């Protein structure tokens, strides 16, 4: 029985999986802790994949409401992060199918923090280094990230930005690890070309 | 040309690219790169791109603001409230066994006294979480009305790369409706994409669900309906003529909006561009639902420019 695999520890130090087990036992505080642990990574993943803050906010809410509603479907010992990102990814795909991108129309109504700086590749690059040439390279790579085919962008966002392993990505996307590695190669290769543009001889 | 092979170095490099600078895999891959002769430049370019990504990791990093967290927690409260009547008992095992015993004793009666839940009776969260994966109707209105739709009202309509209202003559209203109504107890999603070239208070566009289908010849309206409407730059949700309280941003000229109405027998959700405008119970009875879009002019001039680009209907 899954419950026997857990030891009684203070809520704040409990593993994600134990918090989910407690959530399944109607412990709302446990789910609130999971929300605190994962809200930033879920929202950042959505922002990187969808690029539209309105979608990020609406889908982000839906992710956590759905995770709570369907908490009974989580099965230990699956990693909670994998389970949660599978929900997130499916909702993001549905949203992408449902609507084409639309411009941000009323940013004052959004309830997310950190977007003012992190959404601009040039500001991000400026914070990363004082080296002007390097800044340009970083910004070009970030801009080029948006233009990647979705499957290549996804593996870069999940693997690099969300720091998930190939095995975890395999579980989330249902795509074999060897294919994911190939997408990682080809995605980075395209990004490297974006930097190459500035290195052309005068 | 770089080709992905399944040799040990490529596997090491793939892991290094994922894990990033500073990782053990990265150090080992860089060390081994010196021994690689084929495609070494391309490998180096990959590492360089990866380093740039590492520096740009804060890109699009966002956190939940207080308002976002409040919305999520309110949503959880709402779910809890909805489930309160069937909350999972946490009482001691003996109490659970007692309850099971009572349930068993009353089971036979319960089966006959409690009506079976029918599809389409679910609450709001169930409706919001429903996957409407099966498309049952689609129209793009390029040249004519598709066979599964029919025209209503007397306002002339123009079909070319979308559906537009013509100049008002005898009748100010006209539109299209799905020719066959949907059963009221079967949840559905109705999506209409409208392009607002230039808004005008003299032209109203409405996406509606009617339970009567008695559309008038002059305005193409019916006696019982839930609808999303836009007049000028303002949008409203109206139920049986009553404007429902919503907070919505103004529409913009030159924009394309996606109106989505989700509905089961007793609950409805109205969304625009993925943002919920209104959600709640409604009462249009158990009669079949007629789905459509109409335009109503308040003058004869061709003021305002709104066109229906597409309409789609989905069920589970």
C-alpha cells in the first residue's frame, strides 16, 4: 500500500509525493504547499510555450484546479512533477489548438509577477552579463527560441528551463528519449545559427 | 551535416546539453570534445548555444501574484463547496463500516428513490473541465451557407471569406443558425470567431444559444436565449433579455475575438479569447438548443464592420 511508504514528517519538509497523498486525504494545506512549490515553474513553462500572458493566467489557474479536482488519479510512486506537467502540457496543447495567438490586450488585469523584465530577451541578457557582444548573443538565442518548431522548443523548455530529465520528459510527452535527444540537438543547432548571424565577417 | 547517432559520445553530449554548464556530463563532454574530429565545430556551436541559454534562463520566468493565488484558492473553495455533500469521511474505520452497513440496508430503496444523474447535469467545474473533443459542425462561410446551417431573419447577408451583414432593408436583423438543434442534456461547446474591423454602436453582433428556435423575421431573435453580444466596443452576456453582471475589457477595432459558449442542461460558461466572462446556472428548459450568430443593425447605413469568420460546435 502506498501509504506505508511514507514517514510522518512536518508538512513543510514532506516530499511532493507525500503532500499529494495528504491532498488525496482532503488536506488542503498540503495542496497549498504543492501550489507554492510548483506555481512558478508551471506558470513559467506556460509563458515560454504559449507566449501569451492571458493564456498563461487562465491555463495556469486551470492546471491547479484540475490537479486538485483529479487528485485521486495521481498514483504513487509516479513523480508528482511529472504528473503535474503532464496536466499542464495537455492543457497548453488544447489551448494552442483552440485559439491562435492574440496580442495582450489588457495587461493591467493580469495577476502575475516578474513578467515586466523576464519577458524581454534584451533585458534578460543585460542582466546576465556586461559583455555587450555576449548580451547580443544571448538575446538572439532567446528570440530564436520562440521561432523553433514546437517539438524542439518543448524539449528545450522542459529539459533546460524546467530542468527535467529525458526520462521525465519521456513520461510527460509520451515521446521516446532518443527522439527527445534528437530534438534537443536540432533545436540547439537552429539556435546556434541565430548567433552565427552576428559573427559574419564585415 | 550533424546527424544524431546512438554512439556513447552523442548520448553524453545530449545529457550535457540538457544538464548544462557546470554539470558532470558537461565537463566530461567538453573534455572528450577535444578527441572528436568529425563535426567538432558543430558540436562546439551546440555547446555555445546551450551556454547562452543558461545565461538566459530567467527568460519568461513568472511567479504567481497575489491576485492569481487568490483566484486559484477561491476556485478550490468552490470545488470544496460543490463536493461538501459528498465529502470523503475521515471518521474512524468503525464509523465507516457503520455507514456502509446503513448504505447496504438502504441500497435497494436508494436505487429506486434517487433519480440517476443524467449526462449534462454536471456543475460548473465539471462543465469547465469537460473535454469537447468531437467536432460535430464547422462553417467558414466562404461563398454560401454550409449545408448544416440555415439563414434566419431578413437582413441580407454577404458570404465571402466570412459572413458579413449587408445593408438593412425591411429587416434589421439576420444571421445563421445550426440547422439541427442539439439535445439540451448533452454538453456542448459553441465557438464563433468574429473579426471586428471597425466597431459601431449601430451594428450589434450576437452569438447565441436559443431553446425555442422561434426566430423572428425582422430581427432574427427568439424568445428564450443566452447570448454574448457586442455593440460598439462593449460586450455583454444576456439571458432572456436580462443583462448579466460581467467585467470585461473593451473590444478593439482590427481584432479577432473567439467567443466560446459551453453549456449543459443547467449551467453555462461564456468565454472570450479564453477569458471567462460569465458562468453560472441558467434556465432555458429542456428543449433542444439552437446555436447561431446574428447581426442587428439599428439604421439602414452600412455602418460598422464585423464579420463571422468561422463557427464550430463540439461535443464530448
